[in-house]
C-alpha cells in the first residue's frame, strides 16, 4: 500500500453566505390615497403593465411646497402636493397622469436608460390622454428663490459665473478651455472670485 496523500477539498461557500435581504421599501411621507391609487392600478393594467399595477401607490405629501407632484422609481410611488386639492379637478388629474407617465416610461424601458421628459415619457403621456404635456407646471405655487452671492470671473473673457455656494475646487471657463485648449482644463482660465 502506497503512501496516503491528503485529500484536496474544495469548498464553494459563496452559496452558503447569508445575503442580507434588501432594505424594505421606505414608506414615503404623506397619506395614501386609495381612490387615486386604484385609478393608477386600472390604467397600468389597461397599458399591460402588471408589475406597475401591482406596486403603484399614490400619496399626499404635506411637505411639498413648490412641486406639484413627484414620481419615485423603482418604488413605483407617486407623491402629490396637497395644494392640488384646492385647485380645479383638471389640474389634479393632469398632474397625476403626468407623474404616472414617468412610471409608465420607466416600466416600459426596463433596464434601458430613459430621459425624465424624453420621447418615452411623451409617448406615455399620449397613452394616458395628455398629449403635448409640458415638463413643468404653471400652477400658482410659490417658487423658491435662492440668492447667488458668490460671483466668479474668467480672467480671459471676463464672463461671470454666479453661484449659491462657493466653488469647492478649481473650475475653469468652459468656453475658453474649448476654444484654446481642446476642452481640457487650463489653469490660465481658472475662474477667480470677484470681490463684492
């Protein structure tokens, strides 16, 4: 009998690892609206989007001030501004359809990238009965005005850049860098802070 060789043992333990379950979908702030959710479910079914129909939720977010509505992907949640209740019903339905169109566009795109207000969204708007929908609302909600106290100037062309916050790193004038250094950062065109 020959010499015994130690047995080689291969362990594939990656399948044994306990993977942390994905974090639960965070409930959005606000009150759920069952009637609007039911309408979105029906529209999703009519558009043959069963996963969207199963998961879509509509709620009112009292913290919204300037935005009429917001769609969250992949949560498939829609938040609406409670101020819509005081406006004409057409505004509420238009806003709801606008936000649902975002979810429809994302659902149809799958893993493919889609622009927020691109052709996929416009097609979804048409399917929901609001063709020629504009990306932004004109509702009488107060706008947030931010004062741009930080001013920077290009030493070459003297173009001004106004900012709410100071620049955290060196930034050069885009037009001058394109014109004189093939679009590469050039310290000659670094934006300089303008004193008030």
